[in-house]
C-alpha cells in the first residue's frame, strides 16, 4: 500500500539515499564521482533536516510498505510554490506518485497562484511528465554545484480555484493551469 506523508527527521538519511539513487538511474551523462559531488551539495543531510523542521516547507515522501520510494520538497515564495525536488525511484515511476506529489504540494500552500520548478535539461522523462501536466517552459539557467555546471530548464504552471462542477471546462479554457478544488482533491490536466 502506498502512502504519502511528511518526512520525519529520523528518515533523512533514507530519503538522501533515494535522492542519490534517482540521480544514478537518471543521469547517465554524469560519472559516479560527479553525482556524489552534486548530491553532497543538493542533498546535504544537515540542509535536509533544516527543511524538514521549517514550517514554510512541505517535505514529504512516498512509501510502499514503509520503504521510501519518492521524495518531494516544496516551499512558498510570495504567491509561487517552488518545487526543488520530485524524485521517484525508477521502479516506482509511472504509478501516479508524481501527480500525487504535485497535488499535495499545491494543497499545502492554499494561497499560491503558480507552481515553479527546475528540471535538469537532460532529464527528458521529467520534462515530458511536467509538459503532460501542462507546465510550460519559462526559461533556463546554469548552476554551479559541487564544481560542476548543471543546466536547468525552468517550468511553470498557474493554479486556478474552481468548483468541482467546473473543473473540466475551466481546464479546457486554461490548459496550463492547475485546478484547486475545494470539495475534493486537486485536478491536474
């Protein structure tokens, strides 16, 4: 049985292991040494623990039979939800976890108007996932991490508030918007 729940401090090292494994499985253009350097910076356990403790962060994991199989972090900046991480182990991808993560993140910040995230430009699978969920590319940038330049594609999606009865028609009118529904879960086109 799959569940999504907030990460606990004592689970940080298990979550870090999942983050590293997803990098290994996803980025064949990086050496193991490069991945170690990048993930040592981006997934530093002390930084992860600070995020878990920060009430302005949504830091959650997907679990199957108590085993962490996916990780999401999100925080709010003004009216924008920033999602620096959605990582799902390869064998659990394609099972709806990413969509559920997006739902949970959007619902964790009810005043947000937009969702923004960065995707490493070589991660074609993730880029396709977000495009299929209506995100649009709004820019790109390079970031130096652990002595390596990482190229990121910036993607965004608007959030609109709808009633349950209007979700489908508004989705067609605003195909790149997330629909926040008060009477049920979030709908993503």
